[in-house]
C-alpha cells in the first residue's frame, strides 16, 4: 500500500509582488496604446524583453510618437523604453517617378 499524497493546495490570489510575464505585460501596454484617449494608435507593436520595452510601428505625427512613449513610461516606470515608432513623411515626392 502506498502513502497518500497530500492534497494540492488551491491556488490563491495572484501575488502582487510577482513579476508580470513579459507577453502579458506587452499586451497590457499594447491595449493601453490602442485604447487610451491621449494616443489611440492601433499600429504599434510592443515587445518586452528583460528590463526593456521596444515600441515599433507608425504614428501619424511626431507628437503622437512622443505621447506613446510617455504613456508607456508612465505605465511601466521600471522598464527602459526604446521608442522606435516611425513617423512617415507627408512631403510630396521631389521628382516625378518615370515608368
């Protein structure tokens, strides 16, 4: 006869001191960028690796790009923010393209 194993304790509430998994944190930041009224940008990719968050994609203006970076800095003050968001040029072409 084998000894009975002790019952597995029921999972308790999440530990608020436990670090958030990088993929969950990236998704939470991505959702904030898409839904917060001060930015509302959908085309931004967020990647969290170690102590760094990298933002890529396109924003409509330089001010919008800066607002995205500032939002992420406020929401994740413990991470270094690398804001690689591009602002496409709105200038017309300098010459006519020959076909």
